[in-house]
């Protein structure tokens, strides 16, 4: 069953139940309440009359009783008698020492002649009651004031109510039903709108939102759905970006393996040709001592390349959180690497200028050591004879400059970090290396989330700069 009809049936049931109970309470409680209010009114008025007559002269008492008698406010009949029970008022002459009071069917008061005793005749009702109060005149004589009153029966009104109750119930049922129907439609309209918007959200359209009206629970529900939809869309976008990133990495890996296979295949083919020539003593390959040395050099180059390939594979396997992060002195790491390169600078007649400040950073010490080693190796490999290499370190930056054999063009700089890329002038493996050094440097620095740059300076110098993250520099 739809929620609208559930709300309708529930609302009309509540209205019908409340109306029925209210009418039943009215039927049983109204007579009691009527008698209670009338009795309180009569007691209050009798008390006021008593206060007005007290300490007045007998003539004033009679005059006030006459006025009160014919007012007819609460239909109270007042009788004033002395302490012996003799009626003082109403008084009709000496010959009539006593009288009778007759209460008619409609509650009116009639004074009639009687014998020596007071007779009160009740007609049509047995609810006549009396109240008495002791008063005294201005001379201190005590009198007894009696008030006779009758409460009109309310049974006729109750009977009439009982007759019209069915009509009242039908009218309440119709009015309540119409009101409950429109209320149910209005209350479920917003729920339908939220449901429609939620179904449209399945299309992952960023523009679709639940309309928020008011400040009630449905408005809060619409707001929560909008927040949930926004969170899901953000998560989906992040997953799509992550999937695209993973796909890019997989493509890069596939390309890397393809290039690696090519780079390994060519030297192996050359090595196989040299060995075959030595086996069959063909031409120049008869000089085995020389070509064994050549084979060893080729194998050493391949071993270095394989080691670099393994390094790249390890970098892909571990994230920044999984690597060993520690606080260490970058100055000490550089000084340790410089022991070898200082000797190399003397051999190659290169001027090495070093300025190191103390710098403590948080990261992977071994990987940063590889970065320093590769950068220094590249600087020495591509610095011209009698050239200069500058190494500068402060708390935020590491700079390595060199007077290059040839300054790289913008196109070459855009490709220099690709695996196995070597500029045209360095295609010789003896001078150009394996082409993985700067690729490994980029992979490590990207994983450490440190920015870097490689650019031309003054038309003759190349400069590589690393900018350390201030949050991971320990001062």
C-alpha cells in the first residue's frame, strides 16, 4: 500500500476516534459540569445576599429580600425566620401567620395561603434543595435565612445530543476525510520529488539535486541525500582518475619493458657475433685477448643496465608510505658520495666547487643517495674538459650546475626523463650511459613528492635543482 493511503487511513481514523471520544465525554460530563457550575453560582449569590442582609434593620432586610426575590437571577426563594422558626418574611398580615410556597414546573415561585406551618410544594422536580445561614439585625437579634433553589434537569439536552450525534459523526467524518486526503497528498508530494531526484541521480549527473524546502525532517533527508550523492560522485571521479592513472602506469610499464627488451637485445646480439667470431677464428676475432675484454665490457654494461631496471621495478612496487622514512643529514649523504667524485674531478681535470649547509630531511636515505649519485654521474659525464661543476645545498634547495659539452634544447629537455633516452650527441654507450639515470631520478623524486627542475643557464650551463618540502625539512 502506498504511503499516501496509509497516511490517509491513519489520519481519518485518528479524527474519527477523537470525535467519537469527545462526543462521549460531552454526553457524560456535561450534566455533572452543569450542576457543578450552577451550584457554585447559587452558593456565591446566596453568600452575597447574606452579606448584604447582615447587620441591617428588619425593614431593610425585608426590602432587600423583596428585590432579590423578583430579580429571578438564580431562582432562589429566600425565607427569613426567627430563632423559634416563625417566618418573618414573606409577611401577609397578622391573620396569616403562615403561608406556603409553591414551585411550578418552570421553576417560578408562587405564594399561597397556608395553615400554621410552612409548606413547600414541589411540582415536576425533586431537585429542590435549600441553603441556610445565620444573620442578625442592627440590634443584635439573630435570624435564620433560608434559600430554596431548584436545578433544572439536563436530561432533555443530553437526549437531544444523543439524537444529533450520528449527524455530527458523519459531518466530522466527511470534513476529516477531505482534510486527511489533501494532507496525505501534500505530505507525500515532497517524498515523491525526493524519490524522483534519487532515481535521476543514478545517471551520475552532477547537476541533479534534491530540492530542499523548509526545515523539517524531509528537508534534512533531502540535504543528506545531496551530500551522499556529492560524496559518491567525488569518490567515483577519484576512482576514475585512479583507474586512468593505473592504466597510464601499466602502459608505461609495457612501453618500458618493450624498450628494455630492445636495449638488451642489441648488445646481446653483438656479444653473440663476437663470441662466434672468436670460436671460428674469423678475421680480426682471432685476437681473443682483445675481444674477451670487449665482451667483458659489454657484459658489465648490461649488468649495470639490469641493475637499473631492477631499481625501477622496485620503485614501482613500493609507495611512499611503504618505504623506509627516516630523518637524516643530506649534507652527510652528499659528502659520502663526493669522496669518489673528488678523485674523478682530478682525473678529468674538472673544477668541483662545493658549498654545503647542514640540512636534515625526512625521506628514504638510500633512494636519495641514488639521486645524488646519478646527478653527479651525469654532471661529470656531460661536463666539458677543464669545465666547472658547482654543488650547492641549503635548508630548502639542492643545486647542481655544470658547464655542459652541449646545452640541451627544449625538445631534448622534454624527453630527457624518458627511459633509455639519450641525446643525439650521447648515443655512444661509453659516454651516454644507459639512459635510465634521470628516469630513476624522476621516479624517486616524484615518489618523495619533491619538486625539481632541469634547465639551461646562460647558454653554456645546465642546472638541476631539487626543492625540498618545507613540512619534511627538519630545522
